[in-house]
């Protein structure tokens, strides 16, 4: 039998050709529970066999790919438990909607009041699957065969999704008699999926993942009522447009109805922006509109569109970017690695901001600063401002919702808006699209267009961007007076045109390649939409270009 060399860290061991990654790890006797492996820069499931000399890195739930694999495994195990308890129809009725905190919100069509007894029964069956240590079988079958399989099971969302795939083969997973299609990797067996919980929530329930800080226990549910309401509104609108999944969107594209969809989507956004402007205009005590949101939410375009609607209400808006209140670079706090931390509140001249905002509130004339990003210094260039009776400030920046930024301003003077791209489209009923994917793809396209930054560089910095959002933005989102969803139901099909070539340009031997490969596979589900029909004031123009605003 041929032998191969496998390097794991500093150790190099010989194994028979065809050894599984599971058996390699068992032989190492390292303890822990890996759920995925990186083999020479390519992610592989633990039941995969090795056929050549290679370098292997094992990944557990504390890594991003490992956590995503665990989430998919839990969803699949939940479906298999539903299948064992109630049959195929109940699985078809389950909708995996969106994340809320560290939980995944799910609904079952026809059940608007899910009882504690139902959830306890389902949880008990899932625990039984964990105890049985059931293998998750992966079969590569002809795509047409897979379509016929899902047609027979009544899974029309899968049929529609796969009908637009060019790949001749499709991977189908099976567990305890239940078969399904999933976008992404799976655990080798159910034994690793022992940490979870099911919690009733509004019309559905939350599938709680292991706590990110302590993966040995399930995360506790966190009430995020405004975010939930905003996500549900987006989902309902998508259903009303009959564009609930990627398959639905592709069907609409082939029917030649994309221009109609774009016009209706943009009209809905404009209606919501106008509603915000009317609320501000009806309360003249509001002199400061504070806008905050995570990276690539479209804050700048949104601030411009809101300003136009405020003008339509007879107000005179002045836009202020919090970036202009950065401290001189040498005065900014540093990260443990010695790099400057431009994300934290302490990197801003909070005292100057509060002093000037109070002066403006009191009718004084103020010289506003600007920040020179090349020299890294705050500058004053004669930009004076004095507020009149109809004047209002539109202030945009990541700390806008944090009262520590505007501690001296009366609360009744502030109107807080949280903006984020909350993807309202799903791959299918059981495969959700994380909102972070949409924002990452937006940023890849925009960074390449406006900053000359490669997709590889954008992906490399994304984890630090996300860490800053978790610490400085998301904790304050529920304090907003209004939550605005900037995602367009059609935009991923537009972004594909611009992002695909950038992702293909990432070398296979770099650490960012697995993520690029995942995103390219994601784009393979979409037909494309040219941006011709997008209006020039569309928030999506901030990323693909052609905006009428200076973005």
C-alpha cells in the first residue's frame, strides 16, 4: 500500500494512501473536536480521504469556517429530527430565516404559535441523533437526478435553485433517512453537534448556537426587537414580490422583469427615507440626525438621500462626517500589535465634537474641522457653520448611536438612525444568506474601484472590521429611533458582474483563497443583472459606481 506524508504543525507522519482526515486526527491524539480541515489551502470535510503528501490544519468551532459548518450541521440535524417525528411535509414547511445574536431564527409555515412542548420534543429527538452518532453521508449525483429527487420530495425551492445551475454534479447530504441540499460544508457525524438549544421567539423559534466565548454551552438568546421587526418586514416584502429565494430571483430575471423589480425596490426605499424625513420635520426639537451602521451599509448615499427628503420638508440639512473629528494620528490609541485603532471611540476628538455641537445648538458660529488622511492631522480651512431655525445636522459615523459620543447633547435633540444591509434573500428555505456576505461583497467591489485595494486585501482585513462592528456598533443598534435596511433584493446579481473577476484574481496559495472560492461558489447560483436600470441615486451605486452623489 502506498504511504503518504501528512504535516500537521511541526509534526510529519506517514499514513496509508486513502486515510480519512478523521483518522489522521485520531492518530495525533491532540484532544479537542475539529469539525473541518484546511488541506493545502483547500477546506475539506473530516470524512474526506487523503491521496497525496499534504499539509493539514484542523479547524474547530472557534474558527469562522468551523462555526459556519457547525451551524449548517445543526440545521441539518434539526431537519432530520423533524423528518423522523413528522415526515417530509414538516421539513418542507421549515424556513431558516436569519440570525439574531448567536441564534438562527426559524419559522414553520402553518404554525404561528410554536409551543414549548413542540420545541422540547424536537430538542429531545435532536439529542437522540447526537447520542446515536449518525454519519452525515455526502453523495455527488447528476444535477438532473438531484432535481428529480427534490421534485419527488416536494422541495420546489431546491428544484428552482438547481434548475439554473450549470454544474453537472450536485452534492446531496443524507442523515437518518432525510436528504437535502446545503450550500457549504458539513460535519462528519452528529456526535459533534451536542451543544445547542431551541427557544421560542415570536411566531417562530431560535436555534441557539454554542456561545462564542464558551463553546461548551449554548449562547443565551438576546432580545433584539427592532432588528427582528426590520428583518421580518424585509422578508414579508420579498414574499409579496414573489422573490424569496435565489431561484425566485433567477426566474424573474429570465422572465425579463428585472427593471420592474428594481423600480419597485427603489420606490420602497425612497418611501421609507421620506417617512424618516417627515418624522424629523414634525418634531423641530430634533436638530441632530445621527446615522450609524456597519461597514458597507451605504451610509454616505443614505445620508445624501435623507438630506434631499429633509429639504423637501422645508429643512436645510448640513452633512457632517465624524471622520473629520479624528484625533491627530499620533494621538490615536493603538492595538496590542502596535497598529493604530481607528475604530474605537477614543480615536475621535469627542470633546471638540461636543463643544462645537453645543455651540451650534446655541446659535453660535463655528469653524468645523476636516481631517487630512494623507498627513493624518486635523485641519481647519474656514468651513464655518451657524444653524438657523430650519437648519439641521445630518451626522454620519460608526459611533453615531453611542451616547458617549454626544454626551452633552439633550436626548430630545437627537434622532438616531441605524442602517445596515440586511439581506432579504435566501439561497432556499433551508440555506440563509448571512448579511455579512452581502456587505463583504459590496466592500470588495467598492475598495477595488475607489481605493485600488485588491479583493485579497479586503478579505484579509474583514475579520478586524467585523471585530470592530461587534464592539462599537451592534451593541447600540437597538437604541435607534429608526432602523433602515439598505440591502436591495436584486443587488447580489448586480455585484456578481463586478466581484467575480476580482475573486478569480486571488492566488490559490494565499490564505484568503478558501473564502474567495466560497464566494465564487455562492455567485454560481445567480444569473446576472446589468446595472443599466439602477437609478443614479441608488444606494447600490455607492459600490458599483455611477452614483450622482460624491461617494
